[in-house]
C-alpha cells in the first residue's frame, strides 16, 4: 500500500477497483467537459455564463 500515494499507485488502484462501465463513464465525462470548455468560448455563451455567475453571487474578477 506504500505505492498508493504515487501516481502509478493511484492508477493501479483505479484499475483494480473500478468497473469498465465506471471507467467509460469517467472518460465520457472528461471528454464532454473538454468539448464544452473548448466551445463555450463563443462570446454569447461566455457572456451568458459570466452574467449567470454574477447573478449567483460569484465574483469572478
């Protein structure tokens, strides 16, 4: 268990504890998040999210 605190240890632990369905769901989430972050730079979407953050009370600058 001494290797659990290293990156390799965490990857190995994930391989043994996660099911293929959980790995697929995690990968899909990462891909969807990356796609969203890449295309949310459209000015209209960016401005609407910016205004939403301010309306929610989140100071972003």
